């Protein structure tokens, strides 16, 4: 995959932060490129015995198929 096609397949860092921030505020999140509502999937996890469990959110655009994954507690991208 070329650098140009890879950049088209992902949101840039500013877009990802805006999506995570809007979601953390409880706002309806639209795709910054397509302007359609994004779907949300909560992802749990963590390894047994580690004493923590990650709570992640995965927001997906049903039109362009871009997505962003972030820790819901911190709002940071992973």
C-alpha cells in the first residue's frame, strides 16, 4: 500500500481526536469525511490476572469504512 492510499484509508490524528472528544462528551459523532453518523462498538478486554480491564470504543463509518479505536476512559487512540 502506498503512502498516499494509506493516508486516504485512515483518519488523521486531528480527526481521530475530534471523534474521541465528541464521543466522550456524549455527542452524536459523524464521520468527518462523509458526514454520516458513525456506529459505535464497545470492546472490553484485558488479560486475566492483570488486575485491570481495558474499555475501548470502536467507531466505524458505514459509508467510507474508516474507523477509530480508542480507550474510552482516557480518550486516547491505540
